[in-house]
C-alpha cells in the first residue's frame, strides 16, 4: 500500500498522519496479492482523522489463528546477483534468528516476513522480486529510497539510538552526534513504509504480529492506529538504558507511547525491563504490577505485558555447522597451527561497545603478571566487519591494531605471537573450529544486548554425539568463560567468571584463573552451562513469547476498544463492554419520571478540575447545586475527602446541600443540621503513633508533605521525585501497618499519597447511609446519580451497584454510577471531564427549575 505524497516530513514526524483509505493509491490496489478476509464485522470509530478505516470489532474472533507476521529491519534472506547480471538468486539465511525462531511455533502455523533486503534492487525489478519472494519464501520486501535508508539506518538508528541505548551520550559538539530532527523524520517515514507492507497482507482479526528491535519502535502506533484490536508483540534485542540516560532523548515520550501500543513487550533481562518500567513511571506516570508472576502496565484499560526472556541459539544449526567443519578438517589444521599453545578466543563485531581493546590490554596485563604464560598463551581475536556506519569505528580499529602490534613486539618470539588478530569475515565453519579448540572464550563488551558467542562456544565444546562424532567424543567436556557483567547473557551463565571490563587488572586475573583452573572444575561448569543452553534454545524462547502474547491479547478481545489522541499520543482505550458514555437525554428522562432522587457528587476532579489552583467552587457550580437542592424530590450530597471546615465555608449559600467530609467520617444533611460522626473511632491517639513515622519519611523525601485532618493523616509526594517517592510510600505503608497493627485504622496508598484513616470510614458507607435513611423515611430513591473520579469513589460505585438487591433502593430505580474520564471503573458510565459533568448538572437543573417549588425557593431568597 502506497501512501500519499510526504513532501513535508516534519508533519509526518510530528504525527500528522494522512488518512489512508482504500483509494490512497493505484499501487495498493495492484500490488495486494494476499487476501485480507475479515472474519468478524467491524465498526467505524468516531474519533480521529483516519479512523474511518480502523477495525474495531466489539465481537471477539472465534477463529484460532494459524498465521504470524514477523516484522524486522531485514528479511532472513541472502541475495546475490546472477552471473549474467540479469535477475537475482535468493536463499534462506540459515544463521538468521528470524528464520530459526520458527522452530518454536506450531507446525501448522504459517509464518510471513516483512522487512528490507541487504541489497539494492533496481526500481524496475522491485515488483517482480516482491512477487517472487512472496510466492517462494512468504517474504514481503520493504524497499526504502536510498536517502531514507541512509538517514534511517546509518543515521537515526546507528548514530542516535544505538549509542544512546548502549549508554553513550553525545557529549561532543560535533553536529553528527547530536539529535537531528531530520533523521527522526526519516525514522518515522521508514516505519511508515514497513507498516504499509504489513497492511498489504494482514488479516487483522486473526493474525499475530511480532515486531523486532529498535529499528521499528514506532511501528506499533501505526498498526494500532489502523487496527485497534491487532494482536501485536514487540521484542527489543538491544539493551534499554536507565531513565537518566533515556530521558535525554528529545523524542523519549513518542517512543515510549509507541511501544505501549503493543500487547506485550519483551526484553532479554530484568535490568532492561526495569529501566523501561522506570521510564514509563517517571515520564508517563505509569506504575507496573505483578500478578501471578507476570509483570504488567495498566494503560488506558489495556494491560501491556512485560516479558523477560533471553534468546537462545539454534542447536540444530550449530551441530550441522560442526559436522561441516569436521568434513573440512578445519579443527585439525588449527590444532597443528597452535600445537602446544593455550588458546583464549574472542569473537566480536567491530563496534565501540565490544571492548575489544580492553580485552587485548587485559591479555597484556596477564602476560606481565603471570610470565609463565609467555610463549604459551595465545589470544585469537576475530573481528567481524562493522554492521553499519557507526560512530568512532575507524578510531577504535586503529587503536586495536596499534595495541596488537605493540604487544606482539614486546612478548612475541620466533614462532609465537601472543595476539592473533583476524580482521576479516570468517566463515562459520572456521569459527566453529576455533570454538572447539579454545580453552576459554573472553567477552569484554562494555554494553551488549545479549551476545550469543558464549552459548555457541559451549555447544561446540560439547561436540556432536552419535555415530558421526569424533573419536574423543566420549571424553569429558570442559569449557571456561570470562564474560562482562554488562552483557545480556551474563545472568544466565552462573558458572562463568564475570568481570568489569573497565578493570583491566581484574580481567587479566580472571583470564589467568580460567585457564589455570582444574579440569574437574571446568567440567562441572561446562555441564551446568550446557544443560541451560541446550534446553533454553531459540525455539524455547519463541514458543514462550508466542504463548505469552496469546495470553496478553485474550483480555483485550473481551473489551470495547476505540482510539483517541493525535500524533504519537494515540492510544487505544479498552473498557468493559457494559461501560458506556452517559447519555444525558436518557438520564434526564429518568430524572423527570422519578419521585425520589439521590444525587452524590465528588468534589475534586468532578465538579472542580484537578489542576485548578483556586480550589473554591465557581458561582456556576454554587448556582447549579442550589437549583438541584431546591427541588423537594432531591437529596443532594457533596462527598469529598476534604475537611469539613473548608467544605462548609465554600458551600454556605447551598442551605439544603448535604456534605460528607473526610470520606464520610463527618456528615451533615443540610447547612442547619448538626455534624454527625459516622465512624466508630473516637479516640485519635493513633495519630501520635502515625505522625512521627510520616515526619521521618517527610524529612527524608524532598518535596513531600503531611496533611493533618480531623480524622485522618495524609502523606503526599506529588512534588517529590516519583521513583523515590513511590519507593518511600511502599516502605512507609509497611512501617505504618506494623506500628498500627492493633489500632482501629487502615493505612492505604493512593495516587501520590499514603493515607491513614479509621477502618469503618469510606464513601461507600456514606452512600449506604444515605440510601438507608431515605428508605426509613419513606422516601426510597428511585433515581440515583453518583459521580466521582478517583479510587475512593469506587467504593460508592460498588455500593450503588448492589443497593437494589439489598432493598435500600427502589426495585425499579434508575441508577447512574458515573466516573470522570475514560478508565477502568466499577461505574457503568463515564463522562470525559469536569466540563461535561457541569453540562450534565445544567440539564438536570433546567428540569428542576420548571417546578413551582423552585420558584418559591427563589422568591424566599
């Protein structure tokens, strides 16, 4: 599918995406080759510019999926120009993770790939190549224009994201290292082009989509925007930096919000996941929860699962290469070349984060500190060519060559070079031969997402079992690893010697320890590692991710979904099917029919905006409440957590207004009525216990404060560092629960607060008391309106939903429990904001004003 012209990339990058209907281009109609059959009827959403084509079915699909679309920067293919220069030869890249992960899927599952090719295809050939790859390999190539490719991959990916995700900040004033909006625009455009290819083949009701790596982090927004119910997972193969590093990225929130449009987000290690969750907390105000071992983020009614699972290797592929290596006699040749020597091996990409020179310097240090290895120990360092135009690659390469030359001059002798530097692309069979010969593998990357070199080494040292194995196949196996603590595979290899690669002396000692260790110890460590690597292979990884993606998507299918927001602020709101926007007309109709009405209103966030500096009610609110209270059929209450003094002062003009202050501990039916105490707790000695604890945490938490009410204590940390404040709140909650264990109070956490109040006080009990009192006075309510916006109001909604069955409301009562904002709630209805609440109250007040009683009330005043 081809989009409309994007001459203004700034609009694209800022999220002003054009509508993409079926008439968006001739190419789309001609190039679509796979049917897109909708298994379930869709509905048209009411919001946003391109929502007219958004699939948003209220009915979950009952068809079991048998297809998954893998989307990545590059397809798992090899491409070579034919000898006659007419056309191309394509074959599977057997070493590609994307191809290997198919082993974890059910046999009947169809797998399609969307990605780019490693070669430049002439525009005249692109249609034929696309047709061939789709039919032969089920691959859909994305052809990026050369300028977009350069700015997308070599620009934003390799010069912006890659360094930042590996903890390198652009301290230099060199313009090429700083954030470049032009490169970001190219990144967004490239993701858009990948999205268009997915659209060509997707069956949105049935297919799963699995997006891979940092190249495509904004793709989930494009997909979710077009298909609200798409089942989508994302896996990041690089590290995710700490929030202190990530927050320097100018488009930090855009990327976070885009990732949150996935159903599940995967990371190799808990550290990476923890950093991502911390960023979501600090920058978006989201908190994660753990339920039965699964981590999840609540985001507008959707639960985004967080998956922690390090990838593995393909055992079959490694074993087949080992057989090929045996046939080519590579190991035998190398054994003769290094006879009598102890081989330490390093295999790395040419990259500034691989710590290659640190490894070489550690080798030099080991030879100095342990002269016995001079003439015996050899470090073979294989360097794969750089994958892209990364930063400082040439400088690092020169530095490595200089170190190798210097060390070989100092410690070398005829027939012996301590450093063998192989600076070329090495065939995999040759690598396997080096693996089988090496006594120890050294990985000193200063930061790496995973690094599978240790896994491959362990399997190669195990050798091939069976009739094809060599004569020493049954001899004890041994291997040793010295690995950086900053790489993703480190937590999985508990038998390895972990090092801080920046500490060259400690790395040198670890290398000496590894090759000096007894054979029995090496065997035990090898056996432990091999058990893990052989059972946690790539199939295990992909199967586990698919199972969790299915589980994460199931809940969304039961909910009503629609998209809101512009640009990268777009998100899908998912709510219970019975949760609807309050119909003012329907409510007014029920209001007019009713004989006895109960109206319960929260204050902050309901009739008063949360961000308002002046917290006293407006004249408009006072006037509306007076009108409602003047109707003799109405019982109207403000139910708030605020103190009774401020509420009483603010609502002085409303003589018949009931007030429930401090969540209902104090209750007054009218201005002339006496304050009632609803809780049983009359002894507040517990405050003398709780307040010193809160003061302790206030002193230690900058930006926090204590609010003392008559019946409660509140510690708030809205102005503190959110991460530290949240941690302190959890610690304080435990502390308070411990010291108040024998007191008749409850300590609870809320949004940026910890509150201690009497156990038998809640807004729910206020509602119960009001309904019961009305029933006892023969004015049982047959109309209830209950409106609130936060957690404390959920208690009211819960009581309202059960009141009819408990006979404290009329059996035919019209009940309107309504929350403010589109969010999960026990209420059945919602209004978007306080302005809609005011408009709703105006509609009721107009009906009340038409009664004679209201006119009499107006005359008397």
